[in-house]
C-alpha cells in the first residue's frame, strides 16, 4: 500500500471519529434551533450521527448486509455476474448509455444537499432544510459503510469501460474466462471494487426522501427510478452486477436509518417496527410493538 493511500485512510478515519464525538453536542444545538422555528443550522447534519451509523448496520436486523454478501456469492457462483459483464462488453452502446450516470454519481450526492438546503432557505421551508441535512448525513454514513468494504475486498473490475469520455482511463479486459470471483484482499483501493459507491449513494438518498416525503408517491417513485438507473449505468461500465445490488442494499440501510431519525424532527415520529432493538449506555434489549 502506498504512503499516499495510507495517509488518506488515516485522515478519513480521524475525521469520522471527530465528527462522531461532536455529534451529540452539535445535534442538540441544531434541535434547539429547529424547535425555535428559525432557519435550520447546517450542524443539523450531525444529528444523532453515531446512533444512525449503528442503525445503518442493523437496518432490517442486519439482513441487508447478509443479502449483499450472499447475493454477490450467488451471482458469482451461478455465472450471472459473468453473463451480465459480457452483455456490456459486447454492446458498446450500453456502455455509452451508462456514462452519464457515471458522471452524475460523482456530482449529485455532493451538490444535492447544498441545493436543497439553499432552496429551503430561499423559501423558508423547514422541511426542505431538514431534508438537506438528512441527505448530507446519509452521504456521510454511506461512505463510512462502503469505503471500508472497498478497501478490504479489492474486487477486480469487469473491464468493460470503453466510452469516449473516458479515453485517459479507457480499458478493455479481454480475458475469456470468468474472473468475477477475483478479489485482491486489502488492496486499499477506494475507487473501484465491491460494493458500488455510486449505487449506494443513490439508494441512500432515495431512502431519505421516501421517509421524509412519505406522502408523495410520485416523488418516491422518481427517486427510486433514479437510483435503479444509477445501478444499471455503473453495472455496464465499471462494476459487476452484484456490486450494484450490494451497493443498493447497503445504501438503502444507511438512508433508511438517517431518514427515520430526521423524520422525527419534523414531528412525524419514526415508523416503529413490530420488533426493534434499543441500546443505551447501560443496557440493551428488544422491544415488541403490539399495534
């Protein structure tokens, strides 16, 4: 591992720890501001970020992570990953159609929270401002979940990218034998590999919006349609199909946790599951809901 990559990992880890330690104080200040009816402070981004991170790991009782791992294994063993890769390899028009999603996947997760927050300030819409904070936190949680997995797994890319906009990084892997199960453990590469960060960010944002705007079915359908298109777009370029599926499951978990938490700030309360877990500094347990 190069010294540059090592420094990047250390800086990222240090930054996340610091943000987590500050989350309780910052979220308290932000909640007080929101209760007072004034514009929402940007520090609302850190509202319960520590608990929400745990929530992203235990969403659906951890089945999202199990599904991501098991689904990838099945796609590799059944040859579905390899068959899907070959479809993209043999049809350059599919690769070119997916290129816009490649670009959007880098830009949208960063500018969307800022644009939504500024729009909320402009029209004095508290809900929009809270949504912006939730989107920003979901992005942070998604990075905290998927980047370590990329660093550890080091999965080889399918090698089908051949778009004109990517000429500097243009590559075509001509291997004819299935290499979808090739993992270079601890390669420490955050750009490629398993799971798909583009797809994870798209589904985390979709989950946040669907939680906060649960009464807007067309909006929910739209954001999930965007997330699906993102997954398909990268699955014919830089990722295996199972990378996208895993990213969708993990991103959804992070977005669901953040969305439920911020939904409570708007007076709607959280959607309670029939079975849920709770953690406190001194205890943990299981709660059954009978309604």
